[in-house]
C-alpha cells in the first residue's frame, strides 16, 4: 500500500474536529468519496499550482462547493508544510 503524502485525519465518533477538518465528515457524505481521495488529489496539484488554482480545479472538475474545496486544499497545504 502506497503511503499518502497527506494522510486523512481519523475522526472518532462524537469528536468535533476543528479548522478545515471540521468540513470532512460532510464532504465525505456529500460527495461519496473518502477524504483520502480528495487529499491525494489536492496534494498532487499543490506541487505545481497555487492554493486558489487547486480550489478552482476541485470546484470545476469535481463539482465541489467553494467551502469544501477550500477546506481540502487548506488542510493539505498545511500538512505538506510540516
């Protein structure tokens, strides 16, 4: 199994995540894909494109809403900076 550059956080039942991760349960529910899928896409694009270009790509190519796309990119960018 390949290691993910930005692993999705594990959110325990009843836990209230903070920051961008607070959107993740709703993103999974709304778009039907696990967070790891979205984080992998964002991390790969962030190698060559700035934050807002990746947000626009997620919105245009994958139909995500602005807040959801921005939360994914912000989380991925912060994790890659560590």
